[in-house]
């Protein structure tokens, strides 16, 4: 059974957890912020030029980190060209694009009730009837190539550009000690995991600490169906019965998802 004060562990990169943490604390949760990844702005090589948005019909941002990284490379005074369409897979990233480059930027993204992924974005693109000729995809140093492959299969010119660098983060001694106490006492924790690399980081540290058995009895919230099997795979045979919920990544969806787990735990 979940403790009187439920516990949430938020693992998004630094700076992306605070709004959710505040909302959960207001709802009575104990919140631990434990970034799974360290995000660094990518510095360009001396001879490298930043791809100019004006040279593309469509620019795809894979995440808010891609927005911030690209904006840093372009410079604060850059004015987004009206002829260039932006796109992303999530509502939060779409808002980041507008907040960064201006509210007038046209941003294509899946509806709030649709799955927030490349497949949904591709369906939107094809429904428009016109596929762009020149596409720039902004991401970290690696990532899923599915969307790029769809454009390439249609004869589109696609450029991939590294807008930020992603590294696995390690927990601070204080966080490690807190998790050690919770693991030892078999405290039920709800973990938020939002990316394959984040799952790799969190589960790797759990396994190294010898906490896999405890972790398999915790609950998890992930932001895409594909991430469910990644969590189970990382937990191995222990993960077959682990409780995993799927939620959109925005605040309005995550808070009710956390509270649903709390209510279900009290009923069990």
C-alpha cells in the first residue's frame, strides 16, 4: 500500500520538473527530482554553420531541448521566417517553439487526444496533401529515424542537425541515500519516465544498486506506449507484473494520472 503521503520521482532533465513538482506537492505528494539525463547545449565547430530556417519548408523539433538548443545556436535576435513551418510531436514542445520564436510561428503537432509521437505527426503531414520538399530535423546526438525515413521515402531532402547533447546523469549522494531508505523499507514510489535514454539511466542505476526487486513493485508513468516494454525489459522477469500507466506529457494529464495511481493504491 502507498504511504499516507504518496511519493513521486520526476526524472526529466533539469529545469523541466518544477511545474509538475509544484502541482503534485500542492496535491499532497512528496516529490523527489532526480534528472535521468544531463542536457548540454552543443557548441558548433569553428567551420560549422547553423542551418538557417529560411532554407527549409519544415523544421521538426523532437523536444523542448531541441528548441532551446537550436535557439541558442541561432542567437537571441533571430526572426523566424513566415514561410517556414515548424512541427513537433507534443503540446509542450509546440508551446516552447512559440514562446521562443514568437506566437505567430505556425506549429504543426498532434491533437491533445492523439498519441504524441512521430506516427501521429506523419499522419497530420500526409493529411495536408502537400509534403514539404526540404526538411530539417533537430535532435540530440542520436535518436529514432522513423520520421526521417518516411520523408526520404517520399523523395524529400532531409537534414538531421544536432541541437543539443544528451548524457546519462547520476544521482547525487543525497538522492542515492534517499532511494536506499525507500528500497530498504519497501516504500511504494511512482516514477515518471519520459524517454528511452531516461529509462536506460534510471534502470541502470537501480540495477547497479541492487534495487531491482523493489523497483519492480513500484509504479511507473510513461509518456508513450513504446516505453512500457522498455521498462519491463529493463526489469527483466521481475517486471512482468509491474504497474505502468501511460499519460501525455503535459501537466493537465500527468497530475490526474499520478492521483489515479494513489487512489487505486488506497483501494487495494
